C-alpha cells in the first residue's frame, strides 16, 4: 500500500512524498489517519534539539486520531471500522517495534506510532478505541497534550479542592494542566508565561491570576498572591523548573516537572529546598493509563466539563506541516492540527 507522509531526512528538512507500507506483523494495525496533533516534542526532534538522531530518515508524529482499516495477526483490541485515539503512551495490547517503509528505494524508519501521514502502521498498544460518535478532531488532542497536562494534575500532583496551583508555561500542556486544576477545584489558579496571548487564553480558561514573567519576577508576584501548594512546570525551561520548586510552600509543597528541556541542558537545585519538606516530582506524560484515563477525558469533553475549542483553531493540510511547526515555535498557535482530508 502507498500513502503520503512527512519524512524527516535531516534536521530542519522535511519531505512530503509517497511511501510504501509493508505487510502487517502480528500485533500491528493499519490506520487511516484523520487528524494529527503537532507538539513541541516533535518540534525539538525536527530542530535537532533532542541530541543525535540515529533513525534518519524517519516518519514523524505521535498523537492523533483515525480509523482502523486492517488488523494483523493476534490483534484483539480493535477491529476494522473502529475509531481510535493514537498516542505514544502505551496501553494494553501487543507492544511491537516499528516498521520500515520504502521511499523511492530507500528505507524509512517508523516507530511504534507515527501520525504525519495519511496512513500508518501502529503497534496495538498505542491505540485506544472510542465511540463512533465522538469527534475525531477532539480525539486527536487526547493523544498527548491534553492527557499530559490533565494527568500531571489528576495523577501526579493530586491536589484537593481549595489547594493553590500555578502553571509555569501556558502552551498546550500547560493550559491542559490549568483546565485540570479548574476541574479539581484548585483556587487560586495562577498562569505564568512570557507570551501575552497565551496568558489571555489562560485567563479565558479559568486562571484567577496571570503573571507575565517577562515583565515581573514570578516568584515575587506569587508571594504577593499567597501560599502555593502545587506548581506544574510545562515550559521545558530549567529556569522555570527551578522557580517552580522554589515557589511551592515548605512542609508539603510539590512541583511537577512536565516540560522537555533541550538536549544538554541541566538543572541545578539548592538541597535546602528538600530539607524544607518540598517535593520535586517527575511525570511520564501525566502518568496516564490510556485504557483507563482516555475514556474519562472523552467523557469530560462530551459532558461539557472540558472545553477544547481554543485548541483547535489552527488546522493545516499535511503539505503545510513545516508552517505548522514554525508557527508553533513562534508562539502563534497553541496546538496545530493536521487534517488529512485537506
């Protein structure tokens, strides 16, 4: 089978071209991609900021939605015709290594999940079935940003109603964490960023306070608001990571690090922060179990508790994926979506 795909052939060089997909292995599923999200992790990969890329040339993308076209041997989780969320987060089912696609006689690597293409072969455990009437546009966002941000609050920080929470970095993940804080009943809910547009979005999504870190010291501004129980760092900046830990209260305050720093960057901490009883928590994509948590997030959307309208304002065809990456990098868009039908 042939399909169109975005192929990264070297840093900052993407080619849109036809590739040939191999037969399915046991535990693999052929998906017709409907929508793919574009996230900062993919941006770091394309820009070469994740260290040496050992798999070039390779396909891209790790969140999306689609329709099952064909299943390989031993696949039991889905069947042809099913609608599914596609995610790098591992759920139940076979865990199968990626495939090699053919591009004009050259081998192209594809991991257990790639989504910047019209069709893709995925490992069974990267799929989560959803009801046929659930919108595939919203479903694509549940593959990475939304569950990472929500999970960092629900599964990792675990605040109680009335606890104070600040989010450092108001991109897709950070704003998802802010929405999670609102659902959890956190108060106050504080958004911190250097981009006025993102802070405006944060205000519209339920932030009670907004701090522009380019205009004032966020630590001083937070002290004026009051004691901080939780901080979610979603910017990928080691400076913000340090500030997040410093900002939370002694004797029980927790900072959760979500953001991906660039390869080679390091974080220096004062050990006294831990002597004060503060906690620094890491999280693997919000510590989600896709089979358990993704349907819950769908329910929050379906029943009006989670509004994703601000996340789906910028939609691109596959041949404009580089534009989507550029505008994401420049802070012009919150979460680009690639619509494979455009």
